[in-house]
């Protein structure tokens, strides 16, 4: 018997008229606000709103308008368009829109991350990977969000990500071939689509999720009570730094568990470019907190950091930090003091009171300010020699069990002693924790490299806009064997003392510059009308020469079609129409005429 075609798959199209006949059919926030006020809760209405790009805030407002008990049952069921027809969970609609924000909103409303489509049995994680093929948009952030809210990484076959640097194979391994459960939801067609689209960052996220210890019910309870739940996602968003994220999460949760009235002041120290700034940004973003960054390289005197005291000239202007504390009196924010080791004793003395009691007087008017709720992150490069020695002795090329036994406490003791030398005992005594940041291992170097590869791919995927001088858009970069490609660039470019900055420079040299060379050699002028056609595709891979040397090459490979939805009115569910490949003279003039174009589904 011939197996029915399972892919391409999109969630069923929802027509507003089939849901609420009296409503205005306009795809606007006001339509959903009307439904909120005059109609009972409808899961199909939520699906319609997502498909029609209504704002996440409007969708959240609609859901929260109803009592949770009325929402709980439908939100956990599937969206149906007709009796006996295929259906899928509401999360699939958020995944289709590539919206981490909508995924979080639906999950908070009760949507179950483990639900599957019917009858194929496709998981949300698998769909997040596969649907990237339809639009050539990177869905990694949605996949990571699904993992942070509890998706089981094994909803994607484990052999496809258990060695992240290795590209997944299309064939099911012999030891899994007899697994009837796996076969039911992952037939060959689905597995081949996963293999084509599962990128290095996604494989790393799945691998990391499988090793991260799940939060206990009490951890979740404390985090929820203090609006800290998103903070538990931090390990998923950072490359490496397992020890750092574990210690910071533990310190933050304990700080709120015991209602500590003193400010939370953490010193993050280690070699440059290994995630200290990224952590501060992620904490602010995840907790929806204001981030105030202080560049401490120019902070020499108390007046530099806090402003002059009255009656000295300029006291009414305050300083950026002084004014931030005044504007967020008694509020929770993240204050990131970068390069704190470049400051002087005068600055250290000035920060003793805010770090100790959590109270401070506004330099402009003398008002007493409550700073106890701020999270202070001080970044430094202290004790890098100790960190390198610890890395070489206990972590480099060691197994995970051996790394788990590394005496991190002894390293922290050495770093605290170094902090006393640099900052003095009074200020060091106010640090609640000294958190070491460690060098990247081989896998982390490759993943950090891929992060910058993703950025350049994202830049060229946006639409062309000649008016705003965005000329390089409407293109797709195909990274062939992305794990080995990233590893090669990392091996050539990683400088431990510079960290991720050296990897960003390496990606610029090996990919961005070469892509620019190929792009600029094409003859046709760039026009906005090209956005209506296929994407230009550039293949990037490591080529091995006859002499055994390897180099990164960038080649224009042809075009990549964007799949378009077309409704099958008889069956009642969505299909995807993939236009035939053809040469468009206005788009593919000059040297492109000689290319052999290909169907992106066959790459």
C-alpha cells in the first residue's frame, strides 16, 4: 500500500465567519476585543487571531478576560475545523507565526506543550523544526521557548541531536527501526524533513535540555510568587557557562526565598567575550525588567558614577546611575556595571552604602531611595589566570561526571581573594557571590560561532528595501553540514582571551566578506519587486582541496521557493502549494542564467 503524504503540513485555516457569524470579519484587534466583551470563549477565535497576525497583547487580553476554569479545557484540546478532519493543538498556530511570545502566552493559559497533531501525531518540537522549510525563516527561538516551558527533547528522535556537531541522518538507525511508537509519528518523510532543517543551535538546545535538571515544584512556586519564572529559562539562552547559570539561579531564588532585605550584588568574572554581558541582557529581557548598563572604564571619582552632592555645581543633573535609581525607587531592575575592575577606590567607597543597606539619597534633591530590589551584576576580568588553570586541570577534555566533581568552591575562594586585592575588603564583603565564567570547550566554540552565522543569515532573509538602503535582502543562506562548518571556523578563529568576539570576527572573514563578494558580482540591479519572487540561495560549506587544505566557500546556488498555503475546500484542511521552479529574467539575469536551479524540497 502506498503511504499517504504527510508533508507539507500547516495548521488548518480558520475562517471567522465559521466561528462567530455576527462579528466584523476584519483582521484587527478591535474584532477580538469585541468578541471578548460579547461572546463566550472560543479556541478557534484564538487560532484565527494568531493566523491573522493580531497583536500578542490583544490575544493575551482576550484569553485573560475569561475565568481560567472556562479556558482550561478548550485550551488543552485541539483546534477543530470539522468532524473527522485533521486537527492540531493551538500551540501549532503560534509556532507557524514563529512567535516565542505567543507560545508563552498560550502556555501560561494552559496549553499543553506535549500535545500532538492528529492523525499524524507530530509533536510541537518537530513542527517547529519542519515549518522553517516552508518560509526559510529561522525558528530556533521558538524551539528554545518550547523547551523552556517543558517540551520533551526526545519528541525529536534522540539520535538526531545527541552529538550536536554531527548533522542528523535521514535514515532511522537500526536500533530504532522496530519502534512502532516512533514510526507512527516519525515516518520516513517526517524524519527526512527533520534532517534537512534541524540546525546546530537547535541540536545543541535539545542536547542541553536533556541534561538540565528540571526545577522542583518548590522552585517553581517561589519563582512564580516573585515573578521570576522566566529566569528559569536562562540556561537555555546562554552558550556554555553551566556553573555560572546554576550559581546565579540558586542565589537569586534563595535571596527571595528568605526575603533578604539587602541588595543582591554578584561579581561575574572571567575572560572577555564569554557571556557576562549576555547574561545581564537575558535576565532583563526574560524578566521584562529595565536594564541599566554602566560603562565603568571612565569611572574614576565618586562624582563620575553618582554625580556631585549639593551644593556643588551640577548636583541638580545627577548622573545616569543616580537618576535610574530615582526613577525606579523601590522597583526591581537589573544594573549591569561592566568593566568594574577598571574603577578606583573612590568609586568603591561610593558604592558601599547602596550595596550594604540598599538605601541611597538622590543627589539632586536628597530624597531617600529604596534600592533593595535591584539586581546588581558587576562584570570584571579578575583572576583570569586562576580560571585558566582551573579549566586546564579540571574541565578541559574531561567527561561530564569528571567536570561535575570539579572543586568550584576552591576557585571561588581564590577569586574572592583577588577581589579583596582589587576592591578592598569592605566592598568585597558586600558581594553575595563571586561567579567564575569559564572558557568555551570545542562544542561551545562551534555553537557560539553558529550564533553569528545565524545573525548574517537573518540579515539577508529580510525583504529588500531600496529606499532604506537594505539591498542584501530576500536571500537564503544554506549552511551545508553546519556543525562541521562552525567547528572549522571556530578552530581557525577562536582566541581564548577574546572569546566570542574573536568568533564574530572569524564569521565576518569566512562568510560575510565572501558572501558580499559573490553578491556584488551579480549583474542585475536590486529592486523591491524581487521580494515577490523566489529567494536567492547561497551555499556555504567547507571545501577540501587536493592538497588536503580546507577553506570556507560561498557560492550562489540558485533560488529557493517560499511555499504558499492553499485551502483544500473538499478536505477541509491546509495543503501547501510549491510553485514550479522557473527562471525569471528580471531576477536571474547575467551569470544566473547558467545556473541549474533546484527545488528547495530536494536539496
